[in-house]
C-alpha cells in the first residue's frame, strides 16, 4: 500500500486528491455520460471532504486555525474567483452575466449562481463548526455530525423556499450543506486516528472486491429504478441509499487508491489540487470549444464508447496543460495558495 510519506506528505492522499480532480474534470465535461456519473458522483466530492478531515490537525488554537484556513482556502478562492470572472468578461465560450452580477454571485456563494469555486467556500465555512465539534464532543462528533447531516439533507430535499427570487432553497455560502460536509470531515478525521488500523484488517483484496461489487450494484439498481444519481449536491435519491453509497464509495476508493504505486504525475496533481480545481474550468471550456469547432462533439455525442474515450482524453489533456501554470505559481506566486516563497540558497 502507498502509505509512504514523502516530505511530510502522505503519498496515497495526494494520489486520491489527483483522482478526485480528474473526476471533477470528467463530470464537468459536456462529453460525460451517465455511466461515469452513476459510478463516480456518489463518492468523489465526499472523498475530498473525507481527505480534508484525514489530514486535519487539532493542534492549533482557533485564531491560528482560522488564519491558516484563510490563507490556504479563502485567498485562492477569491483570487481565482475574480480571475475567472474577468476572463469570462473578456472572452467566453458560454453565455455569462454582467460583471456586477457575476461578482455579486461570487461573493454571495449561492449554489448554481456563479459559484465556480464553490468547493473552497463550502470547505472553509464548514471547517469553522467542525473545529469546535471535534474539540468539544470528541468521539461523539461522529453522531453529532451525522444528525446534522440528516437535517441538511432533509432541508435540501424537501424545503420549498424561493430565496432572493432565485427559485432555490440554497443558502448563501452553502450553509445548507455544512452538516453534510462536517460529517465527511469527521469520519475522515476519526478514520485516521482510530478506525484505519481496524478496517485495514478486513479490507483485503476480497473485502475490497465485495465492497466495489455491492457499491456498483446499489448505484446502478438505484439509477435504473429511480433515475437518480447520488451526489454531494443531489438528494433526490432515498436518504438511506445516499449514505450507503457515499460511505461505500469512499471505502472502495480509499482502498483501491492505496494499492496504486507512487506516481509522480498523480502526486503532482494531488499536491496542487487546489490550483487544478480553480483553473481547470477555463482550460476545459477552450478544449471543448476547439473540439466542437472541428466536429468531434457531433461525431461522438450519444455514442458511449466515443464519449468515454473523449472525456478521458480531455481530462488528461487538461491535467497536462495545467502543469506549467502550477509550476509558475508555486515558484513565483506561492502566496496564492498559502505557501511561503522559498529563496534559493
């Protein structure tokens, strides 16, 4: 298993983040079909939050903790949010609103309204109650956050509120999903400090295979009978199935990823996952616009094999293209992602 540490980083964590980013690119692509969505959407964003909980350290006082999260989450969220807005105003391959509307949308962070970097905003706002829940409730945190997550899902699933005339029940700064995010942060945190060793005993090759088969069967049966796909932002499915798929998907993903040998390309993407997340949208739009111009979209649209090859190829191309800006930012503008500038000796 790739549990090796390299320069204070856990290799399998970086590989897991890289795979999650690739799945983000795939699901954002117009070539992505339901085969990908049914299998990957139930877990890959939940896995991101799980990993954030896994690497969480409770050694900080709240002031230091908050400053750290502002530097590493809010600063890149704001900088890339503004850059994305300015780019969409200068040139865009999709329709967009006015500069003022897009900026207000970014600041308000209401899901579906110019919230391209919503994951970072959601992670930041969820980390604040998570800090106190872990500190005050200890191991009861799992039960507390599970109850909060149920309330969050019930609200998202059943509340019929037309907030701000936007025909949505989503609250500013993704408040409606805090309980859900904190649940995954908490199980990631306690998986590391208490349950990882125990689960490792049972999650051998046979255990992993059984987990993957059960997960895939439930995901496809649920889709075939209800036409719903479980996701961190979709709650139309049965609530019990939502939890089962999310947790089984995380388990299957974690123990599959732990079997992957160290890979420099994936480790690079994982180490720069925030940059990849913030920058992939525009690169993806440009690539897809080019493919559409040359007629590729019309050729592969509706053809499962063609869509699969196209979306995988596009995600790899996006990942390769973003290597250069990631290197430049790390070398010359590390403050953008909360890192310190390293002077050459």
